[in-house]
């Protein structure tokens, strides 16, 4: 019944006796091979169900019209004019760059020390998520830089820029709920189990500064990023979250076949493992549902912000608009000026969608948001 902490491979955490007593009927008599098959069937069912759920909520997802403005411009809650909005994008870029450097520093501090077993840090789901968050911060910074250096910073995005924006949005849709999930598991499962085991050394390791950074501070930083950006997380991304968890579980099986130890005690193959896997799925889906609920509240706030007269300015420079629309008729240009531009969805102003893009229909959906 030995497991390991979320930070140190050398730290062993024993599951509480009442946890080990939770066994499925008939599971005790099953061979390890049969348990693997049962767990594989359980994972396939959970992943398939989440895929069907995501597909049913695919319509109107932000992914269809993700653009640099969507992922790199600041929320309109505190800015209305073009100058203020551009300043907001610059500040968001600075914030994300600081988060990137901080995350890199923490990861290097955890993984680089030349000590026995340091390379095993990459076995932990915590480290997996932290690496994914670093990738998100890096791509988000790249999107912010690209947005700010464009001559017409909200217009005419290329296929490559749209691909970058969709990558940023997809990564964020996994990073935020996964971070909430990891924090909940550490503070709600691993730390109590470690305290009950009486392993003082393990408790100290779980309360080290690096652990706080990987299990709380990072979640708060992602929450701040969520609150000041345009991005929303919807139900269509559930399959990404569940797929990320399933991928780690399969990796853990492969790693165990080589190292013969389990990174987390609740992943160890045993009679109670199917219940643990179900609980893990519930926590992950619950974290995703919590983030989706926060996104719905944020969408309502964006609607109220857009309704304000001071928040209806276009995210493009007036000069840039005039240059980009020089080929339009004078009547159309005048109508656009009288309308005030409006706070439109990222990438919806003056964009030329490539073949196969369904941006027009989905832009209209996000205009309501």
C-alpha cells in the first residue's frame, strides 16, 4: 500500500487503512491482468462519455473563432478606448511573461539539482501539469507579442496566427481545471494521508515553497489570467481535460512496468483501484465544471461591460481602421464610424478566413457574449 508524494520520489505516503478497506465486490479475487483490463474498460468508458458530451456542446465554442485578440487582449472591464485597450494588452503580456519566468524558475529548482533520483520528478502529474502551464505561458506571450507588433493589430490574421491562438486557448482549457484538480488532490488527499502516516519528513516536503508554488500559487496565477482575459472555458473542452488525465494514467502504467513503484498510492493496481480511478475522474470533471460555471458568470459580466457606452469602442486603432478599410465605399465607412465599431469578438473585425473556416457563424455566436 505504499505510494509516493507529489513532489519527491523518495517520500513514501501510506494510504489510510479505511481507504484500503474500500474494495469492489469480487475484485479481491481478480488477477492483476484482469484488473488492468477492467481499469482499461473504465478509462475507455469515461473518455468516450466525455467525448460525446463535448461533441454535444461543440456548437458556439470559442475555438472556432479563436484569434490573437481573443487570447492576448485584456478584458474590456477597465478599458474602452483603443489606447487603453492596447495598454491592457501590454500589461497582460508583462504579467504572462512574469508568470513564465517564475514557473521556469520553480521547475528548474525542482528538477535540476544533481542528486539521486532527480530525473524521477518528471514522473509526477504535478510536474506534467507544470510543464503544460509553462508551455501555455510561453505561447500566450508569443501571441501577445505578435498582436502588439502587427501594423493593424486586430485585423487580417493569417492561418498561422489563428493556429497559435487556438493552441493558446486549448492549453488554457486544460491548464486551469487541471491546476484546480491537482491542488484539490494535494490538500484534500495527499497531505491528510501523509499526516496520518506519521511521516514527518514527507509532511515537510509537501509544505516546502516549491510545493506551494506548484499546488496553490500557480492556480491563483491562472485564475488571475482567466479574470483579465477574454477567454472562456466551455463544456466542449471536457474531452481535453479527461484525455490529459487518461494519458497520464497510461503513462503511469508504463512507468511502473519499468520502475516497479507507483508514483501515487491511489494509482496502484489493487482491489480498490477502480474506486480510486472513478474518484479521480469525478474530481477532474468537477474541477472542469467549476471552471465552466465561472466562465458563464464571466460571460454575463462581458455582456454588461459591452452594454456600457464607454466600453463599445473597437479594439482597433481608428487610423488602422481607416487604412485597412480604404478599399470600402464611402457609405460603408461612414456607417461603420456612426456605429462606433462595437466591442466585437476577437478576430471578427476585417478578418479574411481561409478555406474551410467557419469563423463567420461562430463570430456571430460570440458577438452575443
